[in-house]
């Protein structure tokens, strides 16, 4: 694996229509984004929906998004992307998380060994590049948690690359796509969601520091 030769401070990515971003590094920006998503979501409710039902729907979605944010922060997340508009009356049960991680000195024996350390539980991998920086793409299927009645199986795709730095690589970027896959999920639909994520990742570009 090659060491990147340029310093970057972030990234850009082109999202398909109907998806939105929740930034995680600023509490104010996070809450503003959540409010915007909730406001947009209730517009799709039946206009005849009673006001108390609208309030309940807003609260439930707000709480669900805040739980997702809390989980993402535990995973060193910097951004979450979610589908917020229905397509053919259906909101895709998918999301993806962008995280930056610093494995620490113990894992940084070499870039290749660090990559192995980060991806050891991510399933089969293949080599990819993100804006000329080499990395790997991993894919795995995860079972539902039998201790959680709301848990369902899922597919996860992870892109893992070192963050470009002219010196020693200290940070790594992990972009994790997750699609919920209940037993009745058509395989064709799951493949379509996965292809959409892979297509989005072709638009990924590093941004200058």
C-alpha cells in the first residue's frame, strides 16, 4: 500500500436526490440537520393526520435520529447520510456513515498491517482507490441481534483508506454503508441499494487542508 503524498482536511461526495447529511462534529449543526429532516419528513404525512399524531411522529423520528447520531459518534463518525424522501412511496432502509479513526501506535506498524487491523472483521475485501488513494472495499452480512426485538439482518459495505498525509499516516477514513435486510427483502432490491452506494463512492474526492 502506498503512502499518500498530499495533505487533506476533508472530502466531498455527490449524493443522489432524496438523501440528506447529518454533520456530527458540531452539536448545533447536528441538531439543525435533524430538525430539517424531521420537518421534511412530516410533509409526506396525510394532510388529514390529527395534530397529535403528527407531533408523535415528529418526536419518534427525532428520537430515532438522535439515537443514530449517538451510535455514530461512538464509532468516530463525522457525517451520516440518510434517505429522507420516499421513492415510489417507500423510504429505503439504508444509511451510510463516514468515520475517521486513529488506530494508535500499537496498530501502526505499517500501513498494510494497519489496514489488516482495521478490516479484520469486515468480511472479504477487494482493492479500490478513492480519488487516487488506494484502499479496500469489504462486504459482509450481519445477523439480527436475538436480544433486540427490533434488530434485523443487514448488509454492510465498508470502504477503508488512509487519509492523505505527507508524513506518516495517522488517520484512516472508513465509509460504512448499511442496508437492513428483513427476511422478505428482495435480493434484487438489496443489490440495487449496494450498487447505488458504490456509484456514490465513485464521486468521492478529497478536499485540501
